[in-house]
C-alpha cells in the first residue's frame, strides 16, 4: 500500500454508510431532522471529496492515486483495495454532486423518511465504492449493494406501476451481475496464480477464446446498466415510475457505472478481445442513437421520452470507446459527465412539473409557459443542452466522439462514413423530439383538467437552486471544456495507447470470415509496419 497520511477514499466511501446506520437513533417524528441530517452528510462527503482531490490528487499523473489496500477476508482473497485515477475521479465528483442534489430534491418526502434517507445514503456509498474499487470482489460487492436501495426506492416511493418497474429493474440487473461474477472468476483463476487484484488481472495473459468469452460476459453485464440495445427495456419503466430524486440518480450516476466499467474492464484489462469487439460496440452505439431517438418520438409520457433520450445519448459513449483514439475516449468520458448533469436536470424538472400537474402525460398538459415561465426557461435550457446546442457541454462531448471516430486510422473509410452518417441521423432527430416535448408541455391550449391559473405555482427558490447547480457546470464546460477534460486527459492518452499497442499483433491473426464480411475492420497506420495493416486480411 502506498503511504498516505489519511485514508481519504475509505472515509469518503464509508461516511454516508455509517451515517445511514445512525439514522434510526435520531429522535425525529416528522422527518425534519432526518432530512437535514441526510443533506448535511451528503454535503460533508462531497466537500471531503473536493478537498482530497484538490490537495492530494495530481492531475498530470495517469497512475492510481490515494491508494489503500487492506486485507479484509484473507480466506477469500478479498482486499479493501481502493484507488482513483483520471477515469474514476470525474465520475466520483459527478456522483457526489448528483446524490447531494437528489437528497435536496427529496425535501417533500413524508412517507417513511428515515428509511428513504437511509437508503439514499447507503446507495451513495455503494456508488462511490464502484468507481474506486481495485479488487474484483470488492467491485462486485459494491455493484450488488447499490441494487437493493434502488429497488426499494422505486417500489416504495414510485408511481402507480412501481412494483412492476422495480421488479423488472432488479431482475435485469441481478441477472446481469451473474455475468460479472462468472467472467471475474474466469480471469482470477486463469494462469498459475489466483488473484482478484484488478491491476494484476490486467497484466495476465489469457487464451484467446477465454478472453473473448470474458469480454462478452462483461459486455452483457455492463450493457444492461449502460444500457445497450436490446438490454435496455428496464430503463423506461424504471424512469417512468421512479420519483424525481430516483430518476436523477438513475440517469445521472447508474448509467455511468456501465460506461465506466466497460472502459475499466473491457478496454483496459482485455485489450486483445477489444480489437474483435470494438466494431461491434460502434455498431451498437449507432443502434442506440437511432433507436433511442425514434422510440422517444412515440412516447407521450414525459419521463419515458427522456428515458429513451438517455438511451440514445449513451450510444455516443459506445462509439467513443470503440474509436481507438484519445479524442474519442476523452469524448466518451465527457459525454458521461455531461449527460449525467443534463439528464439529472431534466428529470428533476419533470418532477417539478409532476408536482404541479400530477400527470406525466404530455397530451394532458399544454399552455403551462404562461403560469410557469421560470420552469419553462429552465426546461428549455436543459433541453438545449441535451440536443447539443453549441455552448453547452452536450455539444462538446458529441463533437469529440464524432471527431474521434472520424479521424481513427483503425477503421476503413466506408465503416467510418456509415457510423458517422447514421449517428448524425440521431443527432438530427434529437432536437425534433425535444422541441416537440417543449411545445406539448408549455405551449398549445391549456388543459381544463389542470386548472392552471388556480392551482399551479411556478418553480420555487429551492428548485431553482438545484437546477442552477446542474446547469452552471453544463454551460461552463460548454464554453471551457478544459474544466472537465483536464481531470482525465492524461488517462485518456494512456488508455488509447494501451488499447492500440496490441493492434499490430492481433492484425496478423486471421479473424472469422463472418467478421470480415460484416465489418471492414480495418487498418492500423504504424511506422514500423508497411503502410497499414488490415485486420480483416
């Protein structure tokens, strides 16, 4: 273990969990004290995180930092091994911000407030653990712990069909976790040594068939969480029934866990198999973008439309991961951060709208801009960010992904043209369904059922503050992307180089004829080989 003066990451992870265990001891009948207690703990943990990274983290280093490694259950080989690098650090900050704002957004929760805030803090702790775990068993443990609070938050505080949505969520994600366990054990027991240390697993040499199977297992497991078509069907139901704080965390953090794990495991630890699967990821990314955008058109439920929009935006993450370029991988990470902020703001505002109207059906709304002008303005800004308006973070992330795949020397020109053109179709569709959403909700004829003038009030100061905390970094990153990219630029360069270094070796191996026909996979320009090497030849 590296010598450090204080176990920063352990404190950051365990603070919310320990605080959650103390909630039953708090004397509080109406939930007011518990509410302030939960918010205070979240703010304290977020502040501790910022302090640790500001003073103890080196932005110019790609190695793991703040490393801690303690034997936990030696009989099982389980270690409390945590560390942070450029890939996990920005997602940790995103997790801290989203969870803190989600707890503040849940200010009006009156049903079982002790249980609610306890689950929120426990889930917060597990999410942090996923991003910093450096032991495979610890990663799996944190991944599983996070599922239970999400299930309960949906099933208890969700909408009318909450039990169906919660059950579907837990079945999909729990079944996917089996693939993590099987693939992880296959890696751990491969070779002469048995280890669950993720750095050691990444250095092992695996038989080609085993590595391909392990990669496929991880792709299924993390593809459910991202989500990737056709493993996505739990997401619209979960978003449609979850409360606004739950949807903020679902879209802002949980989906990013899938993208993070794909990069950490599939790209960083299994680079040889990534050569085979990278074109598959690019194609799946295109499918996500186009399919998600088309399905969003068909939704009359406000949150389900935003859910399908999230599926489309996650397609850019897949394309960036598949690009084999520093710019593409950097764009994938920025897209995760950007979408986390944008989606959290839109789902929170949809919750604000639901609190006033008690409906999420857009055909039952209309004319709300007259009585909720501030909400309309905030919703418009969030939607502009989501449709990648220049000056917003969404534009920068998508542009980097496009440039990353377009300038990649790994793929053939025809493959890149198809990927870029089809992805552009999704980009064109996005403003259409988002602007259509704004028109249906805030313009048109007023619904007589809503009694707008008599009942509905505009967004309040607490709600403006929460939305502003999300929109300000969106605009800041849009005008000055280095605010985000400087935290992981060095790591993105290392990841791209690590993935590319196996290409000359794998290029000489004969892939299947089916692979060659479907993907013109392509060529690698390398000064040490003659012009370029065609992977499909």
